[in-house]
C-alpha cells in the first residue's frame, strides 16, 4: 500500500498535482471533436472554438492576460509588461482521427510549468507568452502552419478566399474562430522584444524510446525534397519476350528503390523513402511498361540533402541507360532545413540536465509551428517520447511520467530564461 499523497503534492503547484491536472486537461481537450468516437478538430469548427475557450479559461485561471490574434489563436501572457518575452506554445487543432497529445501537449505542459513557477514569473525579469495556435495541421483548408504564419505576418490575403469541402471560405472560418480576416495581413505582435520561441511536441518517431529517454532537444527541423520518378520501358508478353529483348520498367524502379536505401545507409542522418509505387499495366503476365515511384529525402543539413539527391538522380540515370529505358525525373518540392538557435539548444540542454535527465539531441523529420516562428525570432524545440513513435492516430500515447518530465524541464526553462535575460 502506498501512502496517500501529501497535501503539498496534491496542489496544482506541486509536481504530482500539476502532472495530474495536465493529464486531465489533455483528456478534456480530447473529448472535443467533430466526429463522435474520434478526435477530429478542424479549423473554425465548433470543437475547435470550444477548445480555444477551454484553454483560454485555464490561462486566465493561471493569472495570465489573454488576447486573440487575427485568426483566433490565443496569446496568454504573464510577467512584467515591458520585459523581454519568451514565447512558448503549439497548436490545438488536429488531423482526422488524431491522438490526444500532438499539439495540446505543447500548450498544456508549458501552462503547467507557468503555474508552478507563477510567483517567480510574476516578479521575474522576463515575460512569458503562451500561444495556442488555432490551426497547424490544415485538416479543413489543406493549409500548412496557417495560424503560426498569420502570427508572424506571413499570411497571404488571397488565402482568405480558399474554401473547404463544403464551399465555406476561410474568411468565414476565421470569424468563427474568433479572429478578424481584415487583420490577417499584419503580424500578431511586434517581435522586437521577443527573446525566442520554444515549442514542445511529441517526437512522432521511435528514437527517444530507443534511447530510454523521456525528452530530447531538437537540433534542427530537417529539410525535405520530394518528387516522382517515371521509369518508361515497354510492355511485352511475359511468355514471348526473352531476357535480352525486355525493357522492364519495374526492375529499374526496384533497383532505384534499393539505391534509396543504400543512400540512407551511407549517409548519417539521412532519411530517404520510396513510399508510393504505380505500375502499368500491372498485370501478372505482362512485362511492366511504366513504373512510377515517389521519393522523399530529408536531412538536417541542406547541402547533405542536396548532394544525396544529386547522387540518386545520377544513379537513376545510370540504371535506365544500362537497361535501355527512359526516365522522367519530376521534382516537386524542396523545403530548407530550419536550424534551432544555439542559445535555445544550450538553454534547453541545461534545463534537461537540471531536471535530472540525460541531455540528448536529435533532429526533427517533421515540420512544426517553429518553422514559421523562425522567420522572426530564435527558436528551440523539446521533443517528448511517444509510445512506439505512433502519432496522428488514436493509439498515440505519452506516459504520465513523461508528461511530468516535460513539465519539469519547462519549469527549469522558464526560471532559467528569466535569469539569463536579467544578467
Ligand atoms: Zn503537431
């Protein structure tokens, strides 16, 4: 039998109490959905509006002053009004049939840390602004980083006319979310006195679990290149075409797919994937005439990614030349890497150490709101372990003890960030 928790540990300002409260809040947000039995919260929907209202109430209870920006994102502030401000936050919208942690953890764990450090923060040398972005996943309008782009002034006025599947223009959803379409063309605050932006997010990968660590500090959000390769040979009868007369597109695509795996094995930190394949005519007794594969190549250093991509392209050319077939390399998109600032990497590593956790760094293979914020300030990110790396799925799960660890690190961070700026 374990002893009942002490009175102090039960209070929201204690470690047990704040972890319990955060867990309950995650559950409460997880109840808000457009589709019963799922978590599906698109931008401007009733469930999103309710989520923002709930988070706003919690921010107010934590002693923060709360404002809404042009797209309805919440900005809760605590600390001296004229002091430099550290921004913390993440998003409260979700993908279709999501988990409870992707986004909300990055809002509610900082909220708990602020509650715990409240008295120090109210008299501290730095202000903290906690942001709950109203849309990141882009479920309803197929946008990316909608709210954080609007926050930093990167929203394009033409986007107001984009419609959802029911023909509802984005401008209308912005009004529903508590925003003001006319204000979207300017940034939500002046960033002159902002000290940085730090985001907590679930890892969405298995590295921390393999390292047996609750948290890790992000080095960079990896750059990404993606596109398709068409291998164009000739369809032919499977029985009547001897080996030396074949122009088999699928064999070339298979060789290329293995080359992608080779590139990944030979280049530390590179992740490269062929995730999609289309084969024509895709019939059992016909030699494939045309095979298309996708590629997705990511690395935290842009020059490494670009060299890997050039090498893959040369390899594809070599394969088709040898096999006497044709190639169409259809490059779709490049996103540059977003490095985390040295200052926030260092401060986060110190905060992790102060929370008695082994400091560890890893890159992020996925994009986050920090990508937008990097346009206006120094950014840092802290990843939290999630079970088996599963995300964007109802099975997405973060252990209770890991929530506690994240709050511990953030408490160290907000206290330390104030000291740094006071020097
Ligand atoms: Zn997310």
